[in-house]
């Protein structure tokens, strides 16, 4: 089992002040730092590295010096997480709970564009996400859906 409290604590600490033990990909081409941040959160909660070649999506690892594509890439992360059975897809984004990952495909082209982690649920059960690239803390999923009504959402139980 994973430590979801540790995941939330890590996200709270580093959502706006990046952990210098990892590279900062914000502003680095498509995607920015969002998946790198989500991977750090999951690692803080107990996900173990799977070492190997950086471009092998069945591997997942990240340090200050080297990161697998699945540690930092939006689509590669989902390929790793699903194929390794570390996550289970959820039928609805509103089912997501603390430590779960939500990804977005803004233009519904089949390529995911953004990764976020659930760090809060309000009294009515609405999940809130925290993410990098636009450094956001506890944004409601309802707000995301309202802002991006045509996007496709993927939710994964960790």
C-alpha cells in the first residue's frame, strides 16, 4: 500500500517551490514539469523505481541526474502506470481520491497533455488537484471541467 498522506504532504511542500533534488522542466518544450512533479509525489508516497533504459516506458525512475521518459512524460507515464498495474482507470474523474492521478487531453487528439495529482476532497466529495507548469495548489476538478469542457479527462487510482 502507498502512503497517501506523504503524497499530499510532498505536493503541499513542492507545488510552488521545486525540489532541487530533481530537474525543473517548466518551460522546457511541450508539457513542462507536470508529470515530473506527479512522479515525485508518487515516489514520496512509496512508488519504487524500476530501473532500465530511459526510453523504455516499462521502466520508471527519476533522480537529479537521470529520469526515464515515463517519469517525466505525460503519455509515457500513463503507459508505464497502466502496464505495470500500479494504477486502475476510474470511470469518472470525480471518483478520484487523495494520491490519484488525473490527466487531460485538451484537444481530444488521443495524446495526453497534462498530469495532476489529487491532494484534497471537499465535503461534497469533489476532488482537488495540485500540479506544476502553472504551479497550482488544490484546484477543484469542477473548475477544470468548467474551464476545459471539451477536454478529455483520465483518472487513475494509485
